[in-house]
C-alpha cells in the first residue's frame, strides 16, 4: 500500500513537471513583451500632447426641450505630455492639462410638456488644472515598427473652480464652486508613425476611477459640499482624443 502511494505521488510529480515545458510552448501566443519588435527603443523621449478649441453662437435656436435660445460660448482644452522610455516599448512620464469653458445665455425657454421655464442673463465660467503621472505600454501590430496598440495609465490630481450667475425674480443669484479630485484612468489607443519622428495617436478614456470633493458658496452666504466617488467602464465615441507626438 505504501509503495502504491509512493508510485502515485511519483507519477503525479512527473506529470506536474513535464507539461510545464511543453505547456509553455503550447500556450505561448506571442504576446510576451520581451519577444515583441522594438516599436519605441529604450532611451527615447516622447514630447507632444492633445488640444481642442470650439466656439459657438446660437441665435433664437431651438433644440428638443429648448426653444428660442440665444447664447455664445467657447471651450478650450490643452494637454501637453512627455515620456521617457525605460526600456523597449515601455515608458513613464508626466501629463498636464488645462481646460476652460465659458457660456453666456441671453435668453432661453426650457419646456417639458405643460411646464416651462424662462432664463435670461445667465453666465457660467469654468476652468480646471490637472497633473498626472503616466505609464505607456506599446504592443506592435505584427512585426510593424510603424503601427502599434498602446495603453496609457494615468494617475493624478485635478482641481478647479466654476462660477454661475443669473438674473432671477428675486434678483441676481450666483454660485461659486471649488472642486478637487484624485483620478486613475486607463486610456487604450492606437499610434502610427507618419515619418521617423512624428506620430499620431487616437485614444479613448475607457476605464476610470474618480474621488471628488466639491465646496459650493451661494451668494457668499450659504455653504454646501458634495463628495463623489465615480467608477466608469465604457467606450464613448464622443470622447475620442487625437494626439500629436514627437519621438527623439
């Protein structure tokens, strides 16, 4: 009986050791970064960023629940970044960001069936700053040195202020909000070289975690606060970003 148990354990040990070698060969799908061709070489610097600017003007414009809206506004956002490649296809760096939006509504009517509200002389202004540490992993497509998939992990801090003021029946009313947040984002994308140094990438903020705190003051008298914990996992085609980067 003891000999039988010994044989069983000996056979089990042999079976556990042998498939390790063979199994590694069978399960190797060629996704190991060490076996990938060098898309970005160790010691390379990446400098660039993203930016957007929009301006709009509505004159007696109607849309869904809004009727007769007259407004002007703009949105500006820039996000410079730099990254150093610690080794082939892997880099770390810093990404900053600034965004500003302004909206002035001269008059508008918001209606839901028999319910309606009139607005006039409303002005909003928001601007935010952020700083993120980032890490980028590149996975070349096939053996190409011109086209690759990548994932950018961002972890950082965001802060800003917003103001909104408008004319009400009882007079002029204004709110001031100070918000701060800690965020972690996973931004996969695809990047392609136009020549030896310039590259264009397309990315989407697919997964993110945000811890935010907001403090509000109304007419410099009433105070309020809001704490928000938000986790998102989605692909928003309206949030696709384009970036231009220089590798040297």
